[in-house]
């Protein structure tokens, strides 16, 4: 039996082993960037920086999901928040269509109500459960349970693209549109962007961030961090967490296209587990 984990490209991972990635697309003027392994992040980010006109993003088509579902008997599908993107919906429509053609195929859909590293936490768990030979039903139930104790926190230096594309209200964006300020926010339980505080300076942002993680029950669990072309901030978060929880499992890596576009230069996303 063939089992596959399938996620949209907002998780920031590349396809590997039993993980397949379905890309979103980013439109910059008349150029279309597909958020797959061929995307050159430096070129993409520089094109964005030079561009003054309109930009937008588009969720994966039903067909691209279906092409992945065709590959396996059991599919575990991890998507970004359905509240801010049509990605989950297109994955769901594809699943219904695919199951009409293949009634024996099993497809579990997880709407993470989040994105980036929080998706990664779930993806890694599913991969672990697959190696442990849990059944489809067990993985489906355990994944839903696990999402109750994963969280996403982020720091952003600009809300321009989120606001221009209607993913945060303009009024929120204008309140945070200050030079040298960072906004710290979380993925709300409803899968929207919830601003928490704004602050000046990386050091201050770091202590706010760790303080918030603790208040949400962080106690040395797994942490995954994606950053937009600024590994030093992610490294600082890692060092700070390790100074308190020396065995914490922490990894950081660069955002792919979609999250680079929305989190913008200097942005960082932190996914973490609270205590079981
Ligand atoms: O076109 C589309 O369907 C994609 C729309 C995506 C919109 C949101 C992307 C957010 C990326 C920004 C900070 C973290 C947000 C937390 C979400 C709950 C990253």
C-alpha cells in the first residue's frame, strides 16, 4: 500500500520521500511565479521589491491536487488556513472528485487554520505515524488531536502585501505601518491573522515572542521556524529557547515563495508545540 503526505507550498518544505508539494502561484505584474522547487527566491524577492504595480496570489487548481491523489492509496493532505485561502477548498473538491473515480482511495484533509511551520509540525508527525504503521483512521484522528496543541506565531516588518490582497483589514495594516517597528501576531483559532503587539528592535521582539510562547504552554516541545532571507533572527530565537530548554528540537529554514511574498523581507514564522 502506498501512502503519501501532500501539502501546499505555504508549508515552505520541498518534496522529499513520501511528501509531495502542491504549489500556489504568485502574480507580479505580468509575470507568474510558480511556488515550486524551480523558484529562485532571490530573483523572486528582488522582482517583488522593484515592482510597484499590483500583485496577487492564487491557490492550487483542483487538477494539481488530483494529480497527487492519483499517486497513492492513502493520502494525508495538509493545507493552509481555509479562512484566508481557497487552497483547502480546492483540495476538498479534488478529493471528492477523485473518490468518485476511486471509491477505495482514502484521503484525509487537514485544514491547519494556519500556515508555514505549524503545517510542518503536523507533516512531520504524520510521517512519523506512517513509519510506525498506524492505520489511516488512527492518523486522521491523531492529526486532528495534535493540531490542538500546535501554534503559529510570527513577526512581520511590513503588512503591505497582506493588506493589498485583503488578508488583513486595511485599518489594522495602517496601525502597524511604522518605520522600524515589528508586529507580532498569531494565527487565531479561526485561522485569521491576529495582531498581538508591535515593538521596536529585534531584542524586544524576541523577549515578547518567548514570553508569548510560554503563556501558550510552551515547555521545551518542538519548534520549527521559517524566515524570509534573514537566518540571524531565527538563530536568535533558537539560541534563546535552547538557553532555557537545552534539549528542545528546533529547526529553521527559509520561506518558499508564498510565505516570502506575504511575510515579506525580515518576516519570520514560528510554529511550536505546547505541552501534551
Ligand atoms: O492566494 C491564496 O489563496 C493564498 C492566500 C494566502 C494568505 C495568507 C498567507 C500568510 C502567509 C503571513 C503570516 C502568517 C499568517 C497566519 C495565518 C493564519 C504568512
